């Protein structure tokens, strides 16, 4: 029996999920606005909301996008508009804006990376752990896009998640309608209660 346990542990040793790091790179003021939004939500709900932070919000935005992909929604116009409207916020001349998604062991903790200035704005990088199944699903989505449409999207996961975050903060700054704001808070609270 000892031999069976030894062999079983040998094969299951690497069964820990390996998450991939997605780099969300945006101007510092976008991260500050997200933190203020979270503080406002805590104040409004009169809840401590432990665990609700910028990482949580970004992951929720990505999960929402992934749900739309899995439901088979046509995202052609949405993604082209997303890039057209917000790509000017992307910092493309940085060493950290590489095309590779970096693997890490286990789910990473909240991490910030300070970087140099571009123009008048400081840029920060927030590392988000994404499960390999989700990375693969988005890779297949991008490959399907290239087969379906004549225009290649030429977007990686880092750019996608960054654009989702930038869009959310931009819309937040423009002011959501009261009903939309309530829907967003309800969604965030529901996801927070699940975790």
C-alpha cells in the first residue's frame, strides 16, 4: 500500500493549477478612480466588503466579457469600438507591454509595478492571475475571430483586459445613470458574496 501511495503522490504532485499573469497597464489616475469607486460603494452599502479591490473589479470585468464570449454574442463591433475609443490610453512603448502572458505558480497576490512616465501621466501595472482554461478560451475566441472576419483583431489578453478596465473607468467618470450604477453595485455584491 505504501508503494501505491508513493506513486499516486508522484503523479498528483503537479496538480496545483498554474495561473497566468495578465498585466493591466493603465494611467495611475484610472487606478485611483477605481479605488474611490470601491470606497464609495463601501460607504453606500455600509459594508466592509473585504476582498473587493481593484483586482476584484478587473477580474469581474474579464469574467463578464468571458460570459459574453461563451454565450456566443457577436462582439465584432464592440471590440472594434473598444479599441478605437480607448487604445490611445495604452502605453505601447514599454518593456512591460510584452505580448506574452507569463505563467506563475498558484493564484498571485495583489501586485503593483511602478513604471516611468509617458507624457503627463504615470502608468501602473496591475498583475491579475487568470486560470489557464480562461486564457485558452480567449485564445480560441481570437483564433475564431481571425477565421470569421477579414480584419485580424491582433489583440492579446493583456490589451483586452486593460481596455475593459479603461472602458469601465471612463464610463464611471462620465457618470452612470442611477439604474446602471445600482445594477453594477448589485453585480459586484453578488460576486463578492459568492467568493
